[in-house]
């Protein structure tokens, strides 16, 4: 594949980087990334991956755009209120970069559809807003050996980690079981400062880009915690747990489950 | 200077930064280690910035020469993928 003149201009700031070059840019154009959620994190992740020329972006979300989303979900707009989020995001990303094909799925992710949805993709990004989905995505990625870049945000704090099944830790190595619903903040407590989605989503997008390029180091066996109020980043080592119920040597979780425990969705 | 055999030659006259370097980098990426790239250009700034960037990327600059009133010739050997 040869670059068109438009592509040379669009990706010139990538091509001149030693770590990217023409070869790396072609890897990006040929890459397929699946994003869970078109909300606070899915918007910036998809936006930057689209700008970077990631050729195929799959996205699942069952919601429609509401006014209360727009304080942080920057792929949507006042003009797309009421529209399915995946359609709103697809319009935004494809308008930014016609090289990108966005495959939007307006469904809720579940144990029954997740494996079929992610199996053809190179990397999975979790931008979901709840623990049941986070565990489901983790377990499915471990079972299918898909690299997973997981992000979470709450109030003024964000977390990012990159799970490379068979190599590093997984989410259950860190927290074996989901926290009981009562320990998770209730809806009134679950505010989120808008710009933190941009910080965490951009970190996730960069993890994805590095995985595609095969350059640098990702957050394997590491949880990165960002405290926006104090403006600090903290790296916490997460060793792989040999007895992990899903990625350990004798896994006890061998089938996917849907968890539903009355969690507040942020 | 020892005689070198040029493997590939590109003419990027009329181009300005950063496309001068974009074209030069794409050309050298497709070459084998040890092969030599010749670049003809007429954008003065690139006659300085391309050699510098190529060296930063690990390539060997063999020659930078103003060959007439408007044009420069660069000769670069690929030493790094
Ligand atoms: Zn594990």
C-alpha cells in the first residue's frame, strides 16, 4: 500500500517520528481496535485513535446521547442529543478522518455476545462505567488472549492498566472478586470531573498505539493512578497471581458470567 | 571522498518542511542496510534539517553539497532500520 498525498500530509507528524515512520503508520492503518463504551473514556480513546489513522474501530454502547453526558463525552454534541451514542461517535470520528471505518454496535455487552464481538480485533479497550462489565471484559480477553487496555475514572481520580494475557497480570490478579455493591459509590457520590476522561482516555489511546507499533513499554503488571486534585501519577506494581481464578495455572472461572448487582452506572 | 554507488535517488524540489523529511524518510525506510540514497532539493532549510534528522535516526550522512544556485544534493547511507 502506498500513501496518498493526503495521507502523507495527514500523518506527516507521525511518519517523521523514528518510532513510527511509514511502516508504523501502515500498522496503524491496518489495525483493528474494539472499544467497550462510547462514553467518557470511549470518546477520547476513539477520537485519538481515529485521528491516528487506526483503520477499523469497533464500538459497542446501548445508550443514547443525553445532556448530562456532554460535560465530558466530547465525541457527542448538543446536535446529537437523543441519537444512539455509537452513531454520534461514528459521525464524529469519520468526519475527523475518512481513512477510519467505525463499526458501531447498539447493544449491551454480555457474556453471550462479547467473544464474537472482540475475536476479530487486535486490541480491546475497556471504557465501561461499571464493575460487572469490567470483570466480563477482563475474563473474555484472558480467555481469547486479547490485549486489553482498561481504564476507570471516578471524581478526580483515574486508573489505567494494560493486560497482556499469558504474559502479565489481569484485572482479577488485582481484585479477585467484584466489590460488593454497597462499597461502590452511590449515584449521588459518583461525580466525575470532565477533563479527567481526557487524561485517562488519552493514556489508554497511547497504550493502544504502542501495542500496535510494538514500541515502548506498556502498563503490564502495573496500575497507573492519576490524582487530578494533587496532580500526581503513581505506579503500583501488580504481580501476576499464579492462583488467579481466571488467568492462573488452575483457573476456576472457565465460562463467562454476567454480573448484575444493582451497581450505579456512572 | 570515496566513490559511493547510489542505490536510489529522489527529487524533492518544490517541497517544504516537513514533507521534505517525510519523503526522504519514506524513501530510506524502503531501502536495505548499506544502500545509499541521493536526495535533490531546493529548500534551503531542509539542506540542514534533513542531514541532522537522518543522523538523529542513526543514518550516515556522506555528502551535503550545493550544486547550483538553487539546489542541494544530499547523499545518505542507510545504517539503521
Ligand atoms: Zn489474573
